[in-house]
C-alpha cells in the first residue's frame, strides 16, 4: 500500500499522536499536582482519541494502488 499525504496532513497526524502520548505520560508522571495533571492529561487523551477516526478515514482514502496490483472496486 502506498500513501500520499500532504505535509499539513502528516503534521496533523503526528500532532494528534503526540497529544495522546503526552496525555498518557502526564497520567503516570508525578511532578504536577494530581488534580491539575489529571484534567490536562484527560483533555489531551480525549483530543487525541477523538481525532483518530476522522484522520484514519482521511489517510486511508488517500491510498494509491501499488504498481502491478489489481484494482479492487
């Protein structure tokens, strides 16, 4: 499978994955007070998770068939 993505879309995908990972990291860290850390972490995880399906649909719609492979409709 070959994917063709514009730099802006690739940046969005990377940014949302980073937000999700940073949120998970905040949940396990202990340098920020518990209440603040939890609310920030859950917000970042929510943003990362909520953008996963639309971005996945966008990325998969940009697939190009590989050379020599049959096209399936």
